[in-house]
C-alpha cells in the first residue's frame, strides 16, 4: 500500500503546474495560450520573461528531486532491499508524467526536462550535474533551449554507463529512457530546428 501511495504522491508532486499557476496568479495569463503553448519554464520565459521563468524552472526541478527523496522515508526500506530501486524508478516516471500530464491543469503540461533534471539530481547527482553543464554550454552558444535539452538528454546515458555508473541495472534503463523520452516530447522542436524556424531565447528583459 505504501509503495502505491509513494508513486501516487510522486505523480501529484509532478502535477503541480507551476508555469500555469504563476502565469495566472501574477500575470493573468495562461502560458499555454501563448508562445509554444507549452506549460514549462522555457515558454514561461518566452511569454512572461526571466523574472517569472526562473522560479518556474527551479520549482519544476525541485518537484523531481522531492519525488525521489520522499520514497525512502515514506516506505522505510531496509538496507539492500531489492524492491527499492524499482520503486524509485516508478516514482521518477510518475513525477515526470505528472509534469507532462498534470492532474491539476487538464493533463496539458510541460515537456518534463526540468523535472527530469530534478530526478537526475536525486538518483545520479554527478551525471545530472555534467548533463546540466552540457545544457548550459550548448544553450550559451546557440540560445536554443530545445537543442540544449536534447543534447544533454542524449548524452545522459553515456555519462551513466561510462563515467558515473549506477548501482542497479534498472537505473541504466531509466538513463536510456531519458534519451528516448526527450526527443519524443521535442518532436516539433526537432522539426523546427531542421527547418531553421526554431525560436531562440533572448536575454533581454521583458
């Protein structure tokens, strides 16, 4: 029962529609009706500016981290419990799906990048940190958030497999899933990148 509850709680945490609530509460705007129509930090920055987007980004990352960190105290696993890794995987997936399909916002959410980063910090802190650095470098050079996200996501399993090995095989599956999940949620961005019509993020204040 507690395993089920922990997974449900992870989904509920992931479902917090930060971008939607911040936009409506402080700006009277549903970000899903502007820009790319995505309820994530990138579209929040594009539509409302950095002042709104940075808090959204940090909270969305925090959602993934908290969803992972809450599993152990909620279930109180014994040392070496083989079930723990599978529950952590399920909680991670639930949090990301919650962000992508939020219960509190009509199941229309973001692409899961920030929440995936939070999950990464909870399960693979060093690999997630390097992936974040890759994101920053690519974004600084190109100013394409989508390209930076895809590059970091695709590089993530290589970091886990070859540089920062995980302690359970199921986490390798999760790392590979990240490299598959992000291109799926960024299909339109990939098409726009190929066509040369993808929007860049401006550093100018709004």
